[in-house]
C-alpha cells in the first residue's frame, strides 16, 4: 500500500465508528473470527482497544492483520484501522 493510498484510507476512517472493542481478555480466537466475518461486508473497519487491555495496540493490529489477511492503515492511541480489499463488495476505490 502506498502512502497516498494510506492517507486516503485514513481520511475515510475518520468518519467511521469502531466496530469492535478489545478488552482485558485481549485478542481471542472469537474476536479474530468476528473481524474476519466483518470483512465480508466492509473493507475498512475501526477497532477500539479498551483501557483494561494490557497489550500494545500496535501488536494487536499486526496480529489481527496477519490472521485476517488485512492491512494496518493506522494505529493512533488505542484505535486501530484495518483495510482488506473485498472481491464481492468493493466500495472503496484506492488512488493509484
């Protein structure tokens, strides 16, 4: 992903609400599966990491991206933005 594409996705992500919250049990297989399923209908998702989660949001983002085949757009504080291109429900057209 180029920096131009990443900047475009960051702009889109500013206006969306977090779809998931990761709490003190951190990254469970259930959370990973749920995130994978959301990528069936959305291409860009935001995830909130709650204060009671002791894991680093950057590491959580990297693991989630690896397990779901997504790309990390950004991690700001306790917010994670992930992007995965959809073959069936393509809504976001990335700039070249």
